[in-house]
């Protein structure tokens, strides 16, 4: 799942439109319990949110960790502005320092932070290992890293449809062409291990939506996953990956999974690790 | 995931060898906590286990529900013999009645049972809706059905491999050719709803194994999932789905997911429902 992080080595495949910002807000609000459960930092601790985007997760970090001193970093000034407004409106008591910076070169001394949090960020980086090396540098020994990523390979649904899988594959292709990896979740464990983090523990956090959960069907299947796929339509057509007719047929099938009788399954991977 | 249920309308794709019986035992022991959590029946209640196979789940049912009066049904006399031996050895206090019968025609009056339990059974039936109609008949109004199924579409792993996905696709094809459906998990909700069960609630139960969980890598990735795929090698070659060389290359890639640095993800779907 994308956020608005973009670095020079990776064009952000979903763009920065108001509609996109709205989608990211929806996404976080629907998934917050699933993704944030278990993440809380002590008051006074220094927490770096790497790639805060439009602040969708920052709000929840602030709510879960009152008193934590959060530094939220993103490369996009525009996203930071939106994030600041969002946090001011939704978590006015939060202690957040905003910084425009590249994750590969952070203006902090070694070991400056107690904790790192990165949600839907590594998937957009051409070289996530390099970013992890820099993130590790600014984390104190014994400090924790929490990383959350999706994996589009986990998308399965009823009714099944080759065309629907094809439009998802187009999104995966475009994200890959932009230097990212929409299938990153499955490789979080080896990635963090190779970056010299220790006690790497990855949990699957699976979303499953069917007719018995209409709010989740609407909030996740329709307004998060399908909206995310829809957001790359123009790019998929522009780059000749598909035709408008084929794309639209795939989307029709994908939308059927959010109709009565449909089901949708997706797994996020949440990793925690320690800097030795 | 298969058990040993076989009905005349569906040849059991995995066969009945001792090795297969051993595999099914491994499978249940590894997955028991994940799959059986939340399932316990009151002492004295009448529970029908539909398609007990070699008794892998019967043992756990008995442990979780001491005092329940379990009736375990299977079509295979050979499987029932093994199931009886297994329960005698592992749950000697269990109250189990064994019966050879076809799920489509059960020798019980309407509403005879308080609860139904069916694990890895519907996936092997050519017409699961028909079996569900008969199962519903023997369940009393207000009684519960619990059904657990896998879905091979949820299998994702690192390192990713087209060849590994291909051998899984061969297993899916063979199970389908035998009248079953290895992708059934995702459609449990509409299936039970269409069979006139009410309050249908489906939960994903996701297994994720990486190097930090060596017992799960061995017990699930290697000895359950990969062993299940391996068990159809002969049939895949006999029916010309693949060549020995391609099959073996796919298995090599699949086994790499159980080596250090590999990861493996699979989701089971657990449904509960009530007969109105």
C-alpha cells in the first residue's frame, strides 16, 4: 500500500492529487486498528516516522503514544503541509517536528532516535537496503524499528477473475517501473535481517472483507484497495500496458468482489526489530 | 488442505498411503492452535465431524471439547480404521462413534446434531452445496456449523518463483480434475449463505513462517504445504501436466522458501454459521 513518500530514486506512482490524499486518509482510518495494534512508545521517547506522507499514520502514532516526541520526515513539502494540517486538526496535542529530508541522508547524529516507524515506505524505494542502513544509523543501540508493508500477491477474492488479477499486475508493474516493489511484504524478514537488525519478528495482519462486514468492504476493498488500483489507470494506459476496454473490464470484475456475495483478502506484514 | 475424505463424486487426489496419513498427522499437529482456537463444544452436546479422514482433527476436537459426544463420519473404511487407532492412542477418553457414510445421505433424522464440524472437506467435494444441504438437515435449529478450508491462491513466498507457483497450479488443477476446489476458502461465505445458514462469519487464519520460526517452517512450509504438493507428483507426470525436469525445478524453488532467508505465507478460512 502506498503513502505519499517519494524520493529522487523513486517516482511516487500514485501522484499527489487531493483525491489521492483523501484515499490515503480513508486507508489509514480503516486499517488503523489492524496495523497499529501493538505499537506504542513511552512518553518522552524520540520517535522518527520515516516517510510520513500526508500524515495518515502520524495521527494514529500520536494517539497511541501520547507524550512521545515524534519527528516526521518526508521528501515532499506538499505532503508535509497536508500532514501538518491533518495532525493539527486530528491530534492537536501531539508533539511533532516536521522535516523535509531524504531518508538516505538524515540530518541527525548516530543513535539520535529511540524508535523508528515506517509504514508503506520501503515499498516505494529503489534501494530499501540503503535507506535501512541510514535509518539504522540514527537509531540508538537497543532501539526498535517497526516497518509495515503490504504485498499485492496476497490479494485474493471471490468471484475470482483473471482480468481483475491482470489490473493488479499492471499496478505492480508500474510501481516496479517507478523503482518500488508492491510485493515487498513477503521479504521484510530477510531485508531487515540483511540490514543488521536483530530479533526481527514479522507478523501477517490479514484483512478479510465479505458481506457480513459492510464497513470493511467499503473502507478497505472499495475505498482502499480498488481506489489504489484505479489511481494508476491513466499511467497504465499511457504506458501501453493495457487498453481502456481491458482495464475497465478488470475493474468491473474487481468491483464485483465488493458487491453482495463477494469476498476480498489481503495481508499486510508488520515487522519489528532491534538495533543491536 | 486435504484430509482423507473421499466421496464417490470426488476421487481423493492425495491417495491413502501410510506416508500420506503421516503427513496429515503432522499437518494437524502444527496447525492445531491456529485452526481449533475458538472451537469448543459443551459436554453432552452431539457433534458431527463430517469427513474425519484419519482422525487428525478428531483428536483435537476431543481434547478441546471433553464430554462432547462426537460422531465421526467418513466414506473410507480404511481411514476410519486409522482414525479409530489414532483417537484410541491420543485421546482415549474421547466419546467417539465411528460411521462409514456418504455426506450426501446421512442416516440420521432431521435436527439430530447440536453442532457440525468439517475441516478440509468441502474442498474435495464436486458439489459442496449438496453436502451442505444434507448437513444442514441433520443439524438442529440454532445449532452451529464450523467449516475450515485452505485456499492455495493465498500461497506467497520469498524467494518468489514462477516455477514454484506453477507446481502449485498443477496441484490446484489435479484437485479440480478430481472434482474438488483448492481455492475454496475465499468462497466459504457465499457458499454457506447460499446453503441457508445464518450469521455466517468467516475469519482468515494466516500462517506465516520465516527463519525466526524454525518449527513452523519445518512443520508447515516443509512437512505440510510442500509435502502436499509433492504428493501429487506422480499424478502430475502421469497426466502430462508437466515434465519431471520442470516439476523438480519447481520443487527446488519451493523448498528454498523453507531455507534460511525464505518466507512462506498461507491463509486458512474458518467459518462459523447457525442453522436458523
